[in-house]
C-alpha cells in the first residue's frame, strides 16, 4: 500500500521560509499569490494492505519523528 503524509505548520506559527518564497515569486514577476506557507510531503510504501494498520503505523511515525506536533500538523492519505 502507498501513502502520503503531508506536514504543515500550524496556524499562527511564523513561516519565514514561506515568506521568503512568497517574496521571491513576487520579485520574479509572479503576481496573484496572496499568501504562501511551506511544508513537507512524505511518499511512503507500506508492507501492509490493511488500511487500519497502515493508518496506525503512519500516525505513530508522525507522532514520533515526521512531525513536530508542537508547531506542525499532519495528514495521512492512503492510496
């Protein structure tokens, strides 16, 4: 089974990298972007085909390593 984990900063957490990217796009003449926040995507292949087991495994991985839950949220997407 394949999965995707998307990790993003929580609302209210400053995102200096996102601000820098937003400013760079504007300086390149790319208009129309009001706000930009950066995050991380993990593409993962799992040894199980059971969605309940897979979701539990991925949540455990996020809580222990992939996401800093103090400042980040995560979403698990099974494919």
